[in-house]
């Protein structure tokens, strides 16, 4: 009986895999990677996208999404996902937060959500087979902190340590890292291992990473699981930190143990995450919060730019066709999206897009050469301000109005113009940039507003819904 159950399970698995292959072959299944560093707005983006497709898909709300504009969209809904070992994206929690005028909690683990979009074909061969068709869209979301571990795949412990120690000795980290670096100078890494001492130093290093994330808003923070350990909390695999290299360290030494833990982390955590969740993407959106990094200063802004370009090398990009969709799918469309565009006056949205375009110019050029379709735009998944005009000395000023998070009060603000290209340290404004953050701003009938999410949908999915 057990053998028959096994055969039945294998047959069902084969059926499921065959069904997925058929869907991919007929271009009816898209895996969309929602990528971004910590605090880039991934959770808000997915929540808003699902809400607009399933509850607000009309030509007034999504005027530039062709399947809606042409009245060919029938309906969309969330359906059971195929990845049973991955948590489902908490859409309702995120939506309830937004409807209460709050931002949803940040992503703390990998999540996925499957949408089924039913539509009428606009013509062509597909229309000959059936009037209605269904596109399956898998949205994949993961913590930005985990993304920043990917460069560790190409580094051994010595190389990684050298890089981290160099970062700790430079602005803006150096002031806060002095005590930890002083402790390392007194630590004899070649001596027999002292578990308590390793644990103490690992906790100090973890506290530094937490401080760098929450207070300095930095991006390159490794290992990322120290910030979101989950079921690894307290495990020795996370109890490591950077050290100057010790040549021929004895097997019972502290250095040898740290090196062993680093290697295990890269293999069992980072590599596993990469192999399980970074294959088979078809489309990708990279969300970037430029305004927050501009406000934090030139060092934070430069680190964010470096991190974005570094991450691009870990995704598979290439032109897609029938065979590749079946067996070796690659990302053939990539959208760079500068978020919080509603925090600027409308005439400066293009400046924000130009700035992001300048940041990714080199990578973009190489990808376009390889046939990848790329677009850069400024958008807001969830609008949090309204445009208002204020008269001052007889002049009309284009301002924004919203509930500011720091003061908790409604505020009218004249936003600065963001730079249209990356500025050098000497070009950076003396008093920096100021871009306040705002709470979500709903319509009078409690609906979420957006800026250009219909453009996003058209670029990423429009060609699949024809």
C-alpha cells in the first residue's frame, strides 16, 4: 500500500510539473521578483499591486494598463500557491494597515503570493482557442537584508573580514565601531577557542549592524540574518564576526572556528537561499528609495548605489523564447523604480527618474546590449501626499501636503528638487537634502491612491495579457 501511495504522489507531482511546463510554454505563467534593499517599500508595493488588480481594476484607477484600458480584463484574484514550504504573503495584514493610515510591517522572511488574472485576448492566435485566458503571476518577496548576503558567495572568510574591517574603519561607521575594534585588538584569535568570548564579540558585532541599519540607514550589512535571525537565533552558525587573517590557524583556535562558521553560513544559508529562490524569474522590479538616502547624506547615498549595482550580478538576465521559458527562464524585462515620487512636486518626478537612471547607467547599458528590455521610472505604490499650490509674495509655489510621520501633524511642504545625476562629495549641498516622510493618504471613500502603478503593470505584464 505504501508503494502505491508513493507512486500516486509521484504521479501527482509529475502532473503538477507538466502543467507548469505547459503554462510556461504558452506564456501563461510569470514569476515576478520584487527586489529592493531594506525599507525600499516592497511590502507596500505588493499590497497595493494586489489591491488595485483585485478590487480597483478600472480605467479610472489604472488608465495606462492596456488590458484594463481596453476593457479586456475580466477579474483577478489570489489563488493557492504551488510553493507549499514558503509562507504566503500577508496581503490582508498589509492592506488593513494601509486602510488605517499606517505603513505595513517590513518583510522579515521570504513570502510568495499567486495571482490569477482572467482576461479576453486582444486577437491573434490565442483568441482562436478560447475567448477567456488566465495569466498566473507569482510575486516573490524577500527581506532586503538577505539580498545583501549574496556577495558573500564570492568571498572566503579572509576576504570578507578584510572588507568588513575596512568599512568599520571609515565614515560613517568608524565612530560607533571604535569600542568593537578595540576589543578585536585585544582578542587572540590564534589561542584555543573560548566560546563565551566568541559569543560576546558576536553580540557586539550584531548590535553594531542593528545600529547601522536603524540609525545610520546603511545598506551593506553582513550577515543579513544577524538582523533577522528567525529560527537561527542563538545558533553558532550566526556567531561570527570579521577578524584580521591568521595564517595556519590551529584547529582549536578561535579564528579556525569563526572561519568554519562563516563557511557554514555561506553554504547552508546564503547558497541555499540563492539556489532555492533566485532561479526561474521572468520579470523583475527593483524598488529604490532615493529620497531617504539623499537625506541621510553622501556616504549613505553612495553605499546604496554601490549595493544596487552589486546585486544585479546575482540575477539571471537574458532574452526569452519558447524553449527558455520551459527549461531555463531568465529575466527579460527589468524595471528600476524610484519610490516616493509623490514626496516631490510633479515637475520633479522626471528628475528622480533621471537620477536613478544615472546610478544604474553602466549596468543598464550592458543589459540592453544583451537584449533585456529596461525602463526607469519614478512612482509611488501608495500615495501619501496631495499636490497643493501656495501663494507666497504673489508667486504660486507647487507644494505637497500630508501627515508627516515625525511630527504626527498635517504639513504643507515645499520639496527640494532632487539632483538629476549622482553628485560628487564636493558638489553635495552644504545643508544636505530634506525629504520628510508621510503616512498613507487615502481617498474620501477610503481607497488607496498610487502614482504610475499602472505604468509599472503595463511594462511588466502588458505583453503577457494581449
